[in-house]
C-alpha cells in the first residue's frame, strides 16, 4: 500500500518529537514544519491532527497544536494505576488462557526481540500493546479492559516522549525477558505470581523513563 504525503509528514514529525528535536510543550507551527519538510501546509495540518488524535499533541483554540507536556508526577501516577489494574487482569486471565493464547503470547515475545534488534521503535510499541491487551482482554472484565486501554495509550505517549529508546538502541532492554516470565507463570496457572511479575515489569518500564528529558517549564521551546 502506497504511503501518502500526510503519512510521511506524520512519521517525520513524530520521529522528531521522540528524538527530542521538537521539545515537549513546543508549538507545532504548520508553516515552519511545511517549509522544513518541503510539503504543503495542508499536508502538515493533517499530520498534526493525527498527532492530536493519538494524544501526542494537544490543541488549544487560542494557541493551536503543541506537543503534550506531562509532569513527572502525572507519569508516575499513570504507571502506578496501570500496574495495579494489569496485575488484577493477569490474575483474572490466568485460569482461562489456553494453548492457542500461549502460542500467540510466545509469538509476540519473539517478535518483540526481533524488532528491538532491528531498532524499530513504532513496531515495538505496537507489539508491546498487543501483548498486554491479549492478557487483559482474557480477564473477561469489560470495565477493566476499557480503563487499561486508555492507560496503555497514555503511557505509550510518555514512552515516546521520554524513553531513551534511540540512545540505548534496545541493548539493555529487559522487556522481552520480563514478558516471557509472565507467560511462564501463566502457563503454570499461577495467577498470583504472574500478577506480581506484571507489576514488577511495569515498574521497570517506569524506571526507564529518561527524567533528564523532563525539562523545566521555562526551557526554551521552538
């Protein structure tokens, strides 16, 4: 399938944000971005709308669109709640996961290892989300699934903004091993230990946030 100019603009702006070239809180100026990307303003505008929709940018009637600017406290609280909800979901899912489910979970862990070696950031987030949702959806609790989906979207945005993926290039990534440990406990039908492993995993993810990129509010933005 052909990639549109809007797709290319979206990918380039998102990449610039994830690498810190466009700082948090920075206004996304359509004219400047269009000139930098050698694209039309309409194309860039469409790309920015997509970033707003997914939560990486926010729109103000008076200021236009800008990159989201979460505080460290907001990030910590979101991960704390997510860890507890996913711990609960893992406990509920343990008795009902079957052979087909485990085959898919193992496939996702293997794929995660591959994309980290290839330094494919977007695929890593996609696969990571699929792994967590596979377990959460098996909990059978629709309210739980709803809130975890929201938190996964929110915390993924935080990782795009502050996770030092490009600096580490996946070398020190422990996510696949931690995911594998969760699956092993689930295969043993030990929901309690699987839940503890899930909580530990999400705490590890939170600890990987690059707090040095949480710059002060008076930092010069572009």
